[in-house]
C-alpha cells in the first residue's frame, strides 16, 4: 500500500500557491533560471550597445562640432583681417597722406572704401588733437575722440580692438528700444611722406558680420532642428554672439577645455546649472598679419539630442530582449511542465511499487536522453530486485519445506 502520509505531502506540494514556490517546484526553478538568464543577457546587450554607440557617436559628432566652431572663428578672422588690410591700404593713399588735400576728396575716398566693403559702418580721420576732421556721411565730424581706445592705441601702430556699442551710430535701433548694434574698432596711424604724424584713421566694422558668418556655417533651420547652439566669447569670457538654438535664454559661461594647450577640440561639458552638452571649440588664431583677438567659438549640442540614436538603439534592443524573455518563459514553462509530468509519473509508479504493487512498472519514455536512460536504469533495477525477491522467496519456501520435512521424519 502507498504511504498515505507521503502521498498527502505530494498533493499538498502541488496545491495552491505552493506550486509556484521555486524551492518546491522544479518547473518554477527552470522557468526562473531561463527568464533570469534571458533578462540578464538583454540588460547586458543594452548596456554594451549603448556604451559602444555613445562612444562612436562622440567620436564622430565631436569632430563635426569642433569643425563648425573652427569654421566660424576662421571665417571671422579672415573677414576682420580683410577690413584690417583695407585700413592699412587706405593710410598709404596720397589724399590721406597729403595735409592740404581737400576734405571732400578725402571723404569721398573713405566712402568709396566703405562702398567696396559693406562691413564698414563708419570710417573717419582724427587729427593729432583727437578731433574727427572728416568721415563717411559726415558722421561724428567735429567729435573729440582723443580718449577712445582706437585713437589712443593707434597713434604708433595699427590697432584692432574689442566689440562694443557706439551710441552715436545706433541710429533708429537705439531710438526704437531694440538691441543697439555693436562694432569692432580698427585704426591705424596716418603719416605724411616725410614721416610726420598727421592723425589716425579709424573704422567701425559692423558686428553683424559675425552673425552672417554664423549663418553661413550653421543655418537657423539646421541649428533649431538639431538643437545646435553657437556662442562666441571674448578674451574676457563675455558672449559676443549667441545663436541660442540649444534652448537656453542666456548662454552658458565660457567653457574650460580639458587641455588648454590645444587651440581646438571637443569634450563633454556639464554647466554649473547641470546641463550636459557635447561641445566643440576653437580659438581665434588671427590671419594674415592680424593678431588673434582672443575669441573662442563654442558649438554645443545637448547630450540628450547628441546621443538620441544610441538611446533609440537601446530601446529597440530592450523591446526585442523583453519579447525574447517572454518567449523563453513560455517555452521553458512548457518544457519544464513536460519534464515534471514525466517525473511525477515516475514518482507515482515508484510509490505504488514501494507500497507493494507487483503489477506496476516504471514508465519508459521513448527516445534517447538522460531521462529515458534514467528510467531504463531504474526499471532494470526494479526488475532485478523483483527477480531477486522472487528467487529469495522461492528459496525460503524450499528451505521451509525442507525443515518441515525434517521435523516430520522419524528419529532413529
């Protein structure tokens, strides 16, 4: 007879939520192992793919942002250098070097230079006392400029100054309350043929030149679509130009590159406000005799936008991996259920055999594998035990009969 206690425990094991206890259910153990392995592989694939793709994106996109920054600062250096040479060319012309030349002729000369180079907003000549004698469109004529940087610094050699506002040239923009235009100062000393100092030729270059250069490198459409922002900083860290396309209201402070010895490069930047950018930068180097004015061009793209393809790749791998994990759960549950059904059949037969049922035999699954071999081995063992039991029982019967016969035999 089967052991009722053992059978009761078996039934209790398979009933209710106990059937989902991995300590009691081989099926649950196999399913959890398969699901855990699949999920771990998925997470590992997501991490590896994300790390690798981010590294590749940074190595490809970083130099592109660096190149954009370099193009902006290089074109600006070239543009300012061209106007710088125009000023140097003008101071060698005879009308400017001749003190007695008519003012109208001198003024027309400056206006012709400005017509040839629209970047000039103003050209004027100041005498040694620092008073503007003649200028384009008569602007600022008679104005004392002796205290201004461009006059003071250009009395002995050509000068290129900083970007600033010139209230006298603000015009309608200043009156309407709009942003006041800014200008870059260029100036050079004017000497007579005999080497006498005659005065200073000054020029204000419209800073809209920088905006035009920026648009020629990074259009507003591309900048807004890709959230690429360009900022040009002065040597003091002031923002001279900002496209604002990366979403900020005020541009971040000038970054500190990891290697200050390099004139250009790229790196990941985290601002004090906590914003993260992939940043390319390039320093002004000057051009064709124009010294570097210390400008720093910086092109930024938010890390979230720069690494968006990597995030999409990770999301795709995660979705596929979760689907694969779900499939593994279903498949492992089905295979484990088939295996546990076989094991339960074997254990049920074993309990009946253990209870003395001589007609029960262990099931022998078809095919080849560990389970059929185990069942065949156990079946063979049970069969051998039964044969030995039968042989032992027959021997005991014969021995009992012999003893019984000896007891009944007459004694001599």
